[in-house]
């Protein structure tokens, strides 16, 4: 275990994984509560167009990815706010259009290369000092804004109309939140990949939902689970020689299966105890016998 920390690239990978492990569930909690979890998957797929655009222009793919994802996020929010299309339809439209643009740009760049594959499946082990600094800065900004607007986002997530009546600037807060999701997706794709980033934003939250009775507990437990699966996923990846992003998400999925199975078994046991406890306590009335009055 200790030998992992003797390699600089593993230390950088662990630090980046821990930041993303906090960042993704922190944003994912509000997405899941809004029943908008598909947003993360949509923006992740759209980000592939940003990666391809950066390679064609010969500039940092992160900058073009961030620009494309932010534009897509604002477009989704504008179309959703207009009210003419359902949220799922807007997301499907944006994701298919983004993927089509990515395919065209990749064909112009003469096909896939290793850099694109790294963004598809994650390349956390190649995170450099500059990448790590960028992840830390973006993480600090996103978490700081989430903490500052925590109560407002909580209110909007549970009842947007009530929040409007209460005088909150719902439209502005929605735009801000969508931008935070876009920032999170842009940095997380470097760690777990475009195809898996939405899983890291959703699965820890789903596990926490099975174990939590309040939103506050759900929020903090999601963060703990996100950090746990990122850390141990990287450790397993190092020892088994498997892909880091896939190892992280598979570990999270295994946690979900175990918790879901344990929850189902516990509820079944509670039902059996309740049924067994009531046997013999209920009055039995024989057929044809009338209950006597007071």
C-alpha cells in the first residue's frame, strides 16, 4: 500500500481522484433530487465535441471542452425554461447533436487517437501538475459556490414553484447551477472519462439514498462514498493493472448492489418479525360466533 505514494504520478492521481470524488456527488445530489440525472450524461457526451475541437485548433482541449459544455448547458437551460419541450426531450436533442458534431470533428481530424481515447475512458494516471492545479481550482470554485447557495439550491430542488413564490431568483440560480455542472463535467472527464463521468455523479447519491433519512445526511454520505470509491478504485487499479475510471465506477456499482441487497434483506426480515409478532395476539372469532358487545 505504501509503495503507491512513492510515485509522483500516483500521488497526483489520488489527489485528483479525491477532488473529483467530492465534486461529482456534491453536484449529483441536486441533479438526482431534481430528477435531472441525465443532464450529466448529456454534457459528458457533448464534451467530446470540445475535445475534438481543441485537437483541430491545436489548443488545450480543456479550454475548448469547457467552452462547448458551458454553451450546451446554457442552451439546455434556455430551452427548458421556455417550457415548449420536456426536459428529457431537450437533453436527448442536445446529446445527439453534440455527438454528431463530435463525430464530424473527429473525422476532420482524421480519426481517433490516443488523446481522444484518454478522454473517453479517463487518463487519471497521466494527470500532470498543471492538470492537478486546474482540478483543484475548479473544485474549490464549484464547492465554494455550492456551499454559499446551498439553502437556495435545496429549496429549488424540492419545489421550484414555491421557491419562485418565496422571491428567490430561480432562473438565475438555475443558470448558475447548470454552469457548475458544466465545470464539474469538464474536469471529471479527465479522471473517469466521458463515458463514465455521469455514473460517478449519480451512483454514490443512489447508494446514499438507500441509507439516509434526511437531505443533509444524504449530501454528506454521498461525498464520503464518492471519495471512498475513487480512492479504493485507484488502489485496485494499481494492483490489478485495470483501467482507473472503469475500476472506480465498477466499485461504486458493487457498493450499490451490496447496499441494495442488504436493504431488501433487512426489510424482509422486519416484515417477518412484524408478522410473527402479531400472531397469537389478534382475537380469533369462530365461524358463526358473534362478538359480544360491551
